[in-house]
């Protein structure tokens, strides 16, 4: 029985190989294009993963993104609306021919969250593969595509204050006992005394 399954699997693989061989013989440029696209996709993942992160920090709301010139930036906007498009007047300006001049916007609505709006763009806006026809609430980890640009969306609702680093760890971070390390230790001890 096992030998029969292995033989069927080998036949299936041989058949698949023959199909690809015929395809390559008749349309070699198509297969080359497919392989080139695969290489481009892998290269783009290796270079930079694009994202927008909505941050709610008390009464302050802003976004952090690396979509603008592949540099991470914090963007504050008084109306809490971040427009996206290829026109340089957008809050998130992306020079991409597949984006409309004013393609979409991310808006924060108090007590509700972040929403994606599409401005009737030519190539559309999508959240997790679904087209955006009306304001769509964004959730942590959503995958957004605008034209041919794809990025992840994250939401940060909380900020934790961490405890001070233990003295023995601080000593490993700072080589030698110069004035700088003494200042670090003194400020740590002062903070400990204040909190006690």
C-alpha cells in the first residue's frame, strides 16, 4: 500500500514537471518573469517591512510610520486625520504611480478607534484583502493595501513604566567606573530612595 502511494506521488510530480517543462519551452519569458517577481518580493521583505502604528497615549493621539521615505517618523495631526497619497500635501506622502493624488486617510475617532477611508481612489483600498467602500475600523495586525503599496497596521493603547534596572546589570553595561557610571548609579539610587 505504501509503495503504491509513493508511486502515485512520483507520477503526480513527474506530470507536474512535464507541464512546467512545456510551459517553459513555449513561454520561457513568462517563467522568467514569475521568478523575477519572486526575487523582488523576497528582496522587499529583506529590506523593510512597511507599517503604520496608531498610538493613543493619554489625551495625545498620533501615528508612527516608515512609509514616508522609508524613515520612521511620528506624525501628529490636530484633527487626527492622516491623509495618504502621492500628492506631497498629504500627511503621509508616498511617491508611487499606483496611488491616487489623495488616495485614502486614517482617522482616529475618540472612544471608537482608527478607521480607514478611501477617497474614491482609482486603484482602491483594501483591509485584509477586502475592498474599502465605507469607513472601515482598523484592528491591531490588519494588512492594508493602497494601490500597490502594502503595509501592516498596529494599535498601541497602553504604556507601561518598567522598574529600574538592577545595579549588577548596570555595572555590566558601563565599562569601568568613570564619572558617567557613578552618575548612573547615583540617579538609580536616588530614584529608589524617592520611591521608598
